[in-house]
C-alpha cells in the first residue's frame, strides 16, 4: 500500500509570496495533520482535519490555512511568506475516529515532507 | 500543558552495545506516548507507542520502550545497536490527536 505522499518535494519562494503544499493520506485514512519542522527542532503542530472539518489548530498566525477535500487529501496554504517560514512541512495521516481519547491513541503516519526555502 | 523532554542532544554507542534514548513527559490525564525516527532528509517513521497495559512496549526494528509512571519516563531501548540505527529520534505525547514532540536526540552508532 502507498504511504502518505506530499508534493512538491522542494520549493523555493521569495518573501511575500504565497505557497500551497499538498498531501494525500494513506488509503482509508480520514484524518490529516500538518506539522512544521524547523532545522534542529522537533515538529510543531499546525492543523488537524478529520472528515473535512478542522479538529485542531496550533499556535500559528492566520497566514497559515488548510483544507481537506472529499477524497481526504489536504492542502496547506501559507500567505505572505517570511524568512522564518523556511522549514520542512510534514503531513501525517491516521485512520480517524470520533472522540478525543481515540484520536489521541491513533498512530500518525508521516509523509516525506516538503522542504520550503524562503529567500 | 502537555510536554516531553529529551535531555540528551546526542547519544553515542558502539555497534553491538545496548542503547538507551531518554524521554520524560508531563501530562494531565493518561499519557499516550510515541517514538518516531527520522533519517536525513526524510519524514518521520513510527517505531512504537504506549497506550495502556504492559509497561514494556515492543516496536519496529528491534526497538522497545519502557513506560515508568512514577518517574514519568518513556525511554527507548535496543539490546544491540546497529550502525544503521544512526538517526534522529523523537519522543512525542498525543493530546486529542495533536502530537507534541521533544527536541530530538541524535543517535550515533559507531562500528
């Protein structure tokens, strides 16, 4: 079975531009989460979507937005890019279950990431 | 607030020796704990998780982790390290599906 896929693998943008990152979850998974990993740090949670609804949002500015489509794929959009947005953006999928406790117990499977460089 | 700490930036071990990568956690309620490994320029690979039950959790590639509630720790272990185990290891706690990661520990296994 195919794992989580992300596109593009690499991206170079300039300050002020906008970027869209894409993620396809494992077949049958209904939940998608996005994380930002800055060099030398652990991943930071950005968003989680389940059944096309936002289930959680991390401490990121409104320049970051996301959505999930009927086929459970997802897009992460970042507007007005800053140099500090340079990072590896990771998408993770999980089966998705209702209820906070069951969601907490699920394993999230990560894609290879999109490396964004903002110049 | 929920958090995890990985007190060692780097762990060095000789091939064939046992390895331990340390993790401590702070949570309110039941802890749901995970270990992931990241190879250079790659995403995170799931190794194992603790949800409930037996304190010794077995995972992929011969790794295991010991959950200790009194010490609020979840250390990753392997009886015999391989050079190919050299990578960046992350401990994480799950809060309503949001993973909160530690800073990571680089494991260096030397031949």
